[in-house]
């Protein structure tokens, strides 16, 4: 069982996680959604957001833009972060579960995944070792 968090705004992935106020939390088993709920994650206090994600038992955070300090705080807390994703929340969730999230990368984000963060095109991104950036 995996627990996924997606910050939402007006039915879409929130454009900037740092300012996000709502999270969609989805429990999934392999490629199937088991349950979901929404919760608030208000405030711009980075440690609060990290603590809230840990309290919720989040394994993976799928988000839009995110500041590097917050990215590393969440990553160091043991949560896998997939940034630079945009689109309708339901479409992004379905794509993640179907292992085709790469279709929702923000313009210019392939450069992010290709340099400076230990990844190159074609290496894993997303749902563990089975998810490929194409």
C-alpha cells in the first residue's frame, strides 16, 4: 500500500507547492486506488508542511513547482518528491497509477530531471523502479 499526496487548486495540481493549501491523499495498491480524502496544509511554514506530510504517512508527493529548500526538507524526511507536474488532478493521478506521469511534466522540466539531481533521461521517476521518464 502506498500513500500519495497531490496539492490541489481548483481541480488542478497546485502550481507551487510552497503556497498550497489543500492536499488530495490517495491510498493505492499497485495500479489501483483504494481510498482518498482531502485535507488542509495551510501556511508557508516549511517545517510545518514537512511534519504534516509525515503525520499523514505520505510516501510520494506529486507537485508542481517547489522551492529547493522545501524539496530537500521533504526528501530528507524520507518522502519521494515528483515535482514539475501540471494538469487536472484526476488526470495526473490516473497517469501516475498507470505509470505514464511523464506526460504531465511542466515545460522545461526535462532539463531539471536531466541535470544536477542524479537522474538522466530514461532513468526512473515516479512509481519506483518501474516508472520511466520517456
